C-alpha cells in the first residue's frame, strides 16, 4: 500500500502530522476522520508517485448513462431492470461491463451506492454520495435527475473552456511548424545562393541564417530538451507544492487567468450546491467538493473551510482569505448561510458564472486571434524580408 503524509487538527484545535499507509487517499481520509482528525493536507510520499492510466470512458458517456438511468427510474422501472437494459445499450464496451457489474452487485443485495463505489475511477465520490443520499431519502429518481443536470452542465463548461483553447493552440502549433520548416529547409537554400556572392550580407539576413544553422545542427538536442522539460513539468505537477504554484499562476495568468478563475468558481458553487440540495451533510459536501475542485488553491481553501466549520465558524472566512473569490460571491454565500438557503444561492452563483464563462471565452477568442495573426505576420514576414534584402542590394547596385 502507498505511504501518505498528512497534516491536520484535532477537534480540540491541536495540530497533528504524520505518515500512514492506506489503499488510497479516500481510505486514508476515512481512517483519519474516524480518529476525529480534520485534514488540512494529504500527499503521497515522492517515491510512491506513479503515472495513472485512464479508463477510456468519456465523461459524456457517463452523463448520458445518468440521464437515461434517471429517466427509467422516474418512469417506475425496477432498478435491476434499468441497469440490465443500460448494460446492453452503452456504446462503450468498458462502461457496459461496469454497469453489468453494478447490476450484479445490486441483484445480490447491495445498495446502488455500494455497487457504484466499487468503480471509483468512473463514479467519483460526488456521484456515489449523491446516490447514497437519494437512496436513504427515498428520492433516488429526483437525485439522479439532479445529478444528470449537474454532469451535463459541468461537461458543457469543460467543453467551453477547451473549445476556447483549441483554436489558438492549433494556430500557434501551425505557425511554429511553418517557421521551423522555413528555417531548416527554405533558408538553407538561400544560404547556398548567398555564399557565392562574396558580399557582406545585411544584419537581419545574418541573424536569420545564424538561427537556421543553429537549428539544423542542434535539432536533436532541442527536441530532447523539450521532452525533458515536459517530463519535469509533469513530475512537478504531481507534487503538492508544484501543483499549488501552477494553479496559483493559472488563476493570475494574463488573458487566460480570468477564464480559469470564473470556470473554477462555477464548478465549485455548482458542485457544492448540488450536494447540499441532495441531502449530503455540509462537511461531507465540502470534502467531496475539495476533491473535484480541479484547482489546488480552491482545494486548500475548501479544506480550511472544513476545519473552520468543525470549530464552529462559517464557510465564508477561508474563502475570502484565498483572494480567488470576488466579494459578490463570498457575500452571497454568507447570505445563503445565514438564511438557510445556501444551496439555492450557490446554484444562482453557478448559473451567473456559467454566463460569465461564455463571455470570457468570446473575449479570449477575440483577443487571441489578432495577436496570433500579427505574430505569424511578423515572424514569417520577417524571415522572408531578411532573405530578400541581399537581392534588393544586388538589384540596386546593377542600376
């Protein structure tokens, strides 16, 4: 079992830290909660870090399964029959297999939440806890509809953010590829032609020829350097400090920072609001929201909120301290806590920030497009002009 390091506080407020072996981070957190330790930080020992393979199941397939399952349960079909039908009609063979296993678990007497919890890579803590709350409260159909709505909106938000980044990324890659081809293939042709002139070349031409020669002689080393940097970057992101610094940078980055911040706030408020409205306790809801926050800065803020609530404080204080959440958001959360309508208030904030993400995506696209076009024009145009300058000199001397 992997070895974890943890920090936290007891209910009396005493700081504690240590190491403990557990099957997973979730198991470790359960063990510490039983010991009445409120966790502030958990990390794997560096020697235990490993790359994880994906399941191959797309998020949209899980959302589609949830929506179909909710519709069948709402129509009054028995749960086992619903799972049997869904296990045969899922597009993904892996998801068909998993749904079939869940059906077998339910048929043998387990609850739906217990069956889903055996497949944590597919059905996360948020999913399992909401289903468990629905089963206990006798409102599984309502909870599944709410869960389907949540997943569809969350997936739509992710698609918006990714969509905003795909176009500029493709253009930048194409621009860099064209520049590389020009410098390694086309410029050397001009270099051979200029070598026979015997005249001194203009400074811009010499600079471009120098860059071209450097690339041709060191292309292998450059590629290896980029690969090494990529590996080091991935390793850095797998450490707590590295991930925290990167996520903090992303929230403050020019152009993209606003989009990242607004999408993070939308995800946080929608997740927490959905869990609370589904009957999940506030502490469990915050624990789950922290795991699905997608940003370490917000994750740590939520963890501090858990400790604050355990000590009799409110959620709002730790969120204000992060500097991530605008005053409007923290004020609305504070009002929701005081009036007992926190779930409704969180849903309103999430809806508002979904619209803000749409606006941020449009603004980002409108800004990046001209910047990329100017970049391509300056770089590629500059190379061409530098190559033609000696020819202009020759033509001028002939006249």
